[in-house]
């Protein structure tokens, strides 16, 4: 059975841990915001869905990007964040 290195994160055979990629330490809330953003049409929709302000959503996404950059895996676009989340097992392609 796979172990989880991030609360709320799933590991898959292609996860960063198994591929040797450095993985940022995202909080459960950061992961929740990130995955919600992938599934929603906009950041305001994420804010409404999670009962957050738009500023809070933007702050979470900025911190997530900073954490990825800090481990040498920059993700400046939504597409690159989707790629990182897939690599790290935070989301499955079938869930997008």
C-alpha cells in the first residue's frame, strides 16, 4: 500500500515521490483550492464554492506557485499546475 506524504493527497505510480521529483509541502487547504480551481471555470467560482474571498484564492495559488518554484519545478500557468498536480498524484486525469 502506498504511503501519503501530503495530507489529502493521493499517490499514484507516477507520483513525484516515485519518480524522484522534488515535491513541495502543500497544505490540505492549498490542495483543496488547487483542485477546485482545476474543476471550476474561474477563480471567483472557486471562491464561491469554498466560501472564500477571491483574494484568499489568489493568495493560495500564489503560495502554491512559490512552493513549486522553490523546489525547482516552476508552474507559472494553470496548465503547468495541472501537470504538477498529475505528477504528484494530487489529482487523476479522470477527475479533470
